[in-house]
C-alpha cells in the first residue's frame, strides 16, 4: 500500500504560476525566455483557473489527466532538453502523477534535476516521486533508497511520517519485516494526520501478521478499520479507499481487507456480525492466494495460515450454534 505524492498536489504549482517572473529572474542563460514561456504554458495546463485546486486533488483521475497535459506541453517545447532544473523538476513530477507508463523516463528526468540543483525546495518531492516510480517498476530497493534521500531533506513532520509509512511498505516488499514494523511505528508516533495514522496502523497490522504476531496484528487492523473518512459526495470510506492510495501488486489490498475482517470477527461476539466477517475474510484470502500463485507471491504460506485460522473460527461458530 502506498500513499501517492504528498497530497498537496497542484496548490504548490499554482503558487509558482503567479511567481513566474521572479522565479525566472534567477535564471541566467541564453534560453531564459524560451524556458520561462514553456513553464508558464505548462503551469496553466496543469492548474486551470476555472477549476479549484481542492476539487482536482479529490479526483486523482482528473489530476492525472491535467498532469499528462502539462507534461505533453513541456515535452513539445523541449522538455528535459531545455537543461533547466525547474523544468525538469516539474516535468518529472507531471510524468509520475500522470501515471501513463513513463516511470523510467520520469525517474531519469528527476535525477537530472537533482543533479543540476540539489538545493531546490523541490528536492524532497522529487525523491518521493522517484520512489513512487521505482515502486511501479517493482524496483523496491531503489524505492527504499529514494525514501532515505527524501527523509534527508524533508523536515515537515506529517510529510516525514508519510515517507516513513511508504518506506515501511518498501521494506515489506523486500521481505524485511523488522524494518517495516519500525517505520510504521515511527509514522504512528510522529503524525497528527488521521489519514496517515490509519494507513500506518493498517500497514503495521499486515507486517505483524506476516511476522507471525497475529494478536497485535488484529489489534492494529481493528483500529485502522474503524477509522473512516467522508468523500465529497457523502459516502463513507476506509483509509484503503482514499485518493492516492494504491497497492503493488494490486491484489495486495485483499490481504488488508481480509485482516480487517478477521479483526472484527475476533473483537465482536455477535454471531450476526462475526460470521459474515469471517466469510468475507475467507473470500478475500482465497482470491489473494489464487492471484498470488500466478505472481510467485512471497506471502502465500502466510496467507494460507490465516485462511485456515478463519475457517477454523467459522467452524467453531457453527458448532456452538448447533
């Protein structure tokens, strides 16, 4: 599970659009005018004035489309060939946000931007973007290293908590549950943002379950599952459904959901609630195992153990009912 970007999306770039002149006054090369024109056009493409940024932030697909539009504008105007760090920071971020299979290109552009201007205020976000791109490429060691770099330059408490949380997921993807648990615990201890707290609790629950500590795993899974959020349309959702949250591989969400159902069944004695929760857990674990076999999933044996746990609890309930 990953929380994509820093969830402050377009607001940062919208602010830059109004500061374009002072920004480009600092650039001293023969291509200043061309670079400034390209950036202003790309900023306008990504931050349309007729749509409030907070509306875009709540619709990831729309933000992706705007980012793709901005990246296209910049690449048509020269893109990374302009050899300007601000252009490259913006282009790399737009390619990652667009999520159109250009992750390798985005990573190269962002690494070039950092090399040109390592002291830029965009550096932390760039390393975060590089981590997200590496995750999509299934290069989890590179992903974890990028989060290390992001933590080195990011000082905002909640953003650091989000990085720790995502780094925990990278460690879990590498099979390092000890480091994963440590990062999730740091995220929980340092954030005051409810969304990060819920996601970190959920991540810690999964890491503990895979580390054969089911009692503590169920405790954190229950806590995470009880934290809900409201969409603009009024629908109540869990943290797993928040905008910008995604899973690598995509079927990984089944493990999270199944663990939450196990936690509910373990916590609540009412058979009208307990039995359906166990049935949902079983259905999710069965699908997780089925899909995981095609991918050589490292956690299949662990998932089968938990499926057996749920089956046994379901049988015990039936015997008591008889």
